[in-house]
C-alpha cells in the first residue's frame, strides 16, 4: 500500500506536469533541495534529543519493513500469554526461569515475532516480575499499568509529532529557498543578464516553493501519519497484555483472561474466540504428543 501510494502521488504530480508540457530538467534544482532539506534536517536535529531521533529512524524502518502486527503476530502474542498464565498457575516463582532471561527461554523462543519487539517483550517480563514480587490486587495493577502505558505512548508518539512539525515548516523552507533565488535573480539583473537568463532564475526560485509544498503534503505528513498508526498499533498490543494481566490477577482462569485481551486487538487482525480456542487446543495437543514421545 505504501508503494502504491507513492506511485499515485508521483504519477499525479509529475505526470500532470509533463502532460501540461513541462520539462523535467526545469524542476531539477539540486541547490534548492540542499537548502530546503538541509534546513529541515537541521531543525529536526535542533529540536529533538538523540533518543527521539533514534526512535524516529526505528519507526521509519518498521513502516517500510515486512514485519507488521498481523494475525500471526497476534496468534503468537495470545499463545505466549496463555502459556505464561498456565505456568503462573503453578506458582509465580515458576516463571523466574522464563522472565529473567526471555531470549534464552524455550517458551519465548517458540514465539520469535514477540522476541523481535523489545519494548513489548520488556513490558511483558517486567510486569510478570511485578506480579511475582508480592501480592497486588487487580485495581492496583490496573492503575500501575495505565500510568506506564500512558508514559510509553507519549514517548513513542514524540517522533511522529516532531516530524509533523517539520512537515508544517517545509512550505516555509521552500519560500526561504525561493527568496534566495529571487535575490540571485536581482543580482543577475544588475549584471546585465538577458531576459531568458532572468526567466530561468525566476523559474528555479519558484521550484523551491514547489519542493517545500510537495515534501510537506506529499511526503513528510503522510509518513508522520503512518508513524502515528504504528504507535497506535503498538499501544493496542500493550493494552491487550495489560487486560490479560489484570483479568488474571482478578482471579479469572487463563482462557477467560486471554479472551479479555483478545477483545482489544484491532479489528483488522482480531481473531474470533473460536480461532483462539482452536489455537490453544492445537498447542495443548502438541504438548501432549511431545510429552508422550519423551515418555516413550
């Protein structure tokens, strides 16, 4: 969909320009690009600390990457939470071998998509540790997790907000480049340039305004929108984990706790209860077969 969107934008803007009889070389102004993109990059670095810029790059990689929070990701998340709750039923101390070193745990290794999400992984293991440290009721746990999720969401949303601010400033940077182009044009007039040369300078200056507007509405603003959707998806996943934990602490059986979390999954990847039950039954059948094989 991202590739399709890019093709539509480029085809509509530049295809329409060519159909009107425009020349490609007339809008190829690398010096204008240096001024506009350099000023935007400098403003981005100036306005944000290093960790926000690092997170911004990470979110951009996720946008163009193949790994998404699809139905397979949700399946692995729900089954992992079910296994952890089943293990916790024998005593929270039984979880120590898994939550202390999740990447070395055979249980977590069965769910590689979860291991590829360090923030989600840390959220899961930290809160199972919290539950194992002492008694905490459902109301107290819900309050703690809501505050943590609010802080996480605010931090993860900062890159999209910063990029959106830069996008809003791109037309201004385009005008800046255009003004510099007009200054050059006026100097050429004073030096006795002919009409054709003056027209070329003015055209190059106007390209600066075009570049600024194009990058604002055709590039950076859509990217910031995709980053917001990515953050909302990650927040929804953590909300799922929160509801599972709170429901479990409230005394509900593992299947009901997992189903309570399932209901918060985004509709486009949300499995039905029948699918969830089938996944759990298939996992249980596999465990029984493995146990029988080991016994034999």
